C-alpha cells in the first residue's frame, strides 16, 4: 500500500519519483499508461511525464489489482469500466433526484403563493 506520509507536498511528481513511492518501475508505468486510459500524466514541453497525487492513488489501485488480487490486464480494464459506468449511473440517478426535488419545491412555492392570496 501507498504510504502517504512519504509523498512530498508537490503539485507534480516525475516518473522517477512516482516509481520510488509506488515501487513500480518506470517502464511498467509507461506500459500501464498505454493500457489504462485513466492513467494520463501531464506532459510539458520537455515531454517529461508529470504525475499528480491522484495518479499515485490510481497506480496503487492498479498495483493492488494486478499483484495482490491477481487480475489480468483485461480484468483490470473491466474493473475500471464497471466502476466508471457505476459512477455514471449514480450521477444520472443524482440528476433525476435533483429534478424531482426541484419540481417538488416548485409545487410548494405555488401552494404558498395561493395561500397568501
């Protein structure tokens, strides 16, 4: 698991730093970048990869799925696809709920206006 206390308080980390903190070799990180669309480090003019702390958490999750839970590359892809679709469903349900609340509030407002008249 990732030890958060070791990670410096910086906005971006180089691939070498990420490799050091995650325990994953740079060539493996580049391979994962090609295979997992969620892992997208920022590239500056120098073409150097710059990772955010959020990327470290994702790398740690991929590492856990591959090495501890013994998922295949395809299994990890499916895992993230299912997680992403579940988040989308939750977002849709949330939007539906907000619309219902809005409509209920509109009806309450109409009732209040009628009671004043």
